[in-house]
């Protein structure tokens, strides 16, 4: 009866079936347990974060950078509201497609952006682009459901109120790169942060930077912010107070707009930079959100190199402004007395060469003061030959030429040639004939406009070579003074006051004397002193030298210099102007310097009453003029 109810199965068969069923059940339970362990333990953090992200999200908060003022309290740089575009890549189901859209909409190379996104934290917002335009922002806001993980956020962005004016002083910002993130770990920089890359923005980054942090917000299914759960209190950067006089800076840039080159204006009393112009100029606003793509390539490939600060990194032969240093060396070494005269017939034979003066026919007998006033080359060929290259190099260094002034780490030095330098550079001794060219600021001589301005400031103040500076004070947002600059002297030039007085008198004659080469710099109410200079950019044969500058290709035209200080008795302003391939500086830059001095000192641009030129009585001339070979120098002031 029992066998019939069990379908004829024996108890043993029944038991084995039950055992198989128990085994299968246990196996299923084990699989479920393993899967549960995988989800709960191995993937627990991930899914916990995903779960939290459904309602809680992190938002980057970047505090505004400190403000920048000029010396009179005029605001030069502040911050404005902008829209930043972010991506949380873990929230994006099709990351490649999202990156492709973002690259196209923000004009970025896809491969470059894809690589950056790949390295980003999957749960933290990654900055795709700062300062997106309203059209892009509106597109992503309108299509937010189509771009999960993408959102926009308002953030402060640097705003330069000066546009291009002062761009090379203020500098600009750029996005911190991977290497900098590693180097600046202790300063808590984050991907997408902007930091100073140039100018005072870079030099005073640690003061200007506002703190970056995160706030927790509740968001809806589309990522829209509903409320702040954990706020982050903004901590703005500190404020800079510059020595720049913005009105003077703007005036200088306006007057110099047609030239490439530089203007440096210093206060000779302490080395404060009143204006710094480098043309072509840059508008730092274009870097505020991070400059990429075509705009960056256009700037870096521009043959006029607008990113180059010519005031600090442009190296040029000093030309005849070098005669200022030669005059000090001549008197201090007692090679000549101030009243000793050199006869200039327009040429200086040396060995088998003849070095020509810029003035055909020469200047006649000429003393030190008139050698400066008329910029006589033959006078300095003569004294240079007597001084020798080593003493010339010594006095060049005394006045800070050929060496960075210490204003900026990126500043270039220059070159003061000597026998030791030539042996090291060319494995060749120095030849006396090379000293002749160096004596008028040619040859291997190279200086920057900043060095020229600093030299003139030292001449103006009687011999103190200051370290130029541009930030006078740093204050906290609450007004507390955190840093105050103390003028720093590089050294005191060990030359007696009477020699300074004599050389300064020569420079006064350059502007105010009847035969001065810069009479157009003169002012009626202020005594201006200065020196013109023309520096040969490339060596030309005689045919080339006789050609009009406008008939030569631009790279072959001479550079023009003008340096000046005023007032003569109590100098308050020292200027150096360098115009690349600008030719004769006396006519181009002397009136420009006059206008700047008058503007800064608040006096009218009015020339002094004309003074009749003194007759040049009894100037003997040699019987014959030495013929000038093609390789001779023919520099004009």
C-alpha cells in the first residue's frame, strides 16, 4: 500500500532526492550570500556614495582673489561673477559621449579633455571650463536631463579694469597644472583652481589667493541645487597696493602706442616703479578664465611676441646712453679732466680700421660735458681706448648694467663683456679694437630697459642703486597691514659727488644746451636732463647705413633710446624709453619723455625760451678726412 502511494519509489530514492534538493537550495543561498557580500562589502562605498549623490552633492566654492589698487587707491583689478561648467563623471552614464559634447561646446580638443576627465575624481565636480558664455550655459541648463552629471555654477572671476593698460605689470592667471598640483600640495590647490602665472599676480600669489573649499547641497534628480546642507564660508585673498601711477601709466601707453619696445618710469628716491610699458601689450582679461585653443596659439605664434615683457627680458645694445657710464669711468679713473679736450674730426683710426663718428666732419675740440651734450663718438673712442675693457666692465657693473635688478625672478641679465667672458664664451682673448665699439655701447654690450632706467635713477639721486619694486603694501580684507615694502639699496656707487655733478651737468646740456641732441625734451618750468641713444640692431655695410630707415626691412633698423630725469636739483622721476627699430631717439622719444615728465610733475608742456647757439670760434680742422671703410660704425644720435 505504501509503495503504491509513493509511485513505486523506495525510501532510499526518496532520501537521495531530498538530499539533492537540499544541496541545490544551499548552493543558491551561497550564491546569494556571495553576491550580497560583494555588494555590501566590496562595492559598499561606491553604492553608498551613489546613494548619497542622489540627494547630497558637493559643490566647489572658490573665494575671490584680493583686490589690486594703484598708488592713489584706484581699483585696477577686482572680481566679477562668472559661470563655470562642471562634470561629475560618475553621474554620467555615457562618459565618452558627454565629453565629446563638452569638448565641442567649449572649443577644447577632445583627446586632451578626455585625458583630463579620466584622471579626475569620479565623485568630485571636475571643472570643464571657467567663464562659459551665456549661450553655452543656457544650452546646458535647457538640456540638463540629456547631460546627467553636467552642471553650471556661479564663481568669482578676475576682472581687470585697465584692459590692456598695465597688463605686463599686473600679469594674468592660468589653471594650475598637474605638476603644480603636486608641487603645491601643502597649499591645498585643487584641479581647476587658477593661480598667478605672470606679473604681480604670480609674485604675490600667496597673498592674493582666496581659499577654495566645498559645500554640501541637496539636489534633485536633475542635479539642481535645492538647499545648502553644509556651507563653506568664503575667505577672500588680501589686497595689493601698487606704486604704479595709473594715470601716468595710461599716458605712457597712449603716447607709445605706435612703437614696439618699453618705457620704465622710476622714482629715483626709492626705486618705486611709477609706470612700466611693454608693447605690444596684453589684456589680462583674456586669460581670466584660462586661455586655450586658438587664442593661445595665436598669442604664442605672434612674431611680435606680445607675451614677452620687453622691460625685463628685452636685451639691447645700449648705444650712446652707455656714454653716461663711460663719462663716470673717465673722470673717476682720471683718464681725462672735465676740461680736457679731444679733437673730433669725424673719425678715429685704430690699427687697420677707422671708426667713424655719427657726425660727418666731426664736432671739433670737445670736452666731457659737450661730449655728452653732442654725443661725440670720437671722444669716447679715445677715452675707451685709454680705459681698457676691464675698467669699462667694472663701471658698467657699478651702475647695474648687464645684471638683473632683482625686481622679478623672470628678469634677464644682459652682457657686460670682458676678457674673461670672451675666453670662456669663445675661447679667445679680447682684442683692443673691440673695446672701441664697446665704448659707445655697441659690440657685445647688452642691457634691458629696466637696467637703463635704474642706472638713470642712480645718476639722478647721486649714486644709490635701488632695487626696483612695484608693491608698496599688502592689506587684509579688514584693512590690517600684512606687508610693507622697505626700499632696498643694491649698493652705493663709490664715486665722488663732484664727478656726479659734472656728469649731471653734461646730461643737462643734452636737453638744455645749444648743441644738445635732445632739445625737444626741454620744459620751461622744470630742468630736464637726459641722453639720447641709437643702437645698431644688426651690422650693415656702408650702403645699408646710408639708406633711410623706412627703406630698410624692420629687423635692420636701429633701436632708439632716451633716458632722462627731472627736476635737475631734486629728481622725482627717471625714465628709460626703448623703441625697437625706431631709429633716431632724439626726435622720436625726447618729446615723448618731455610730455610724461610734464604730466607727472603737473607742469605745462611749454619749451623754454630759445637760447641762441654760441658761435664755434676757431675750430681747426685737419688737412684731410680719413676715408671710411664699409665695415666702420656709423651710428647717429
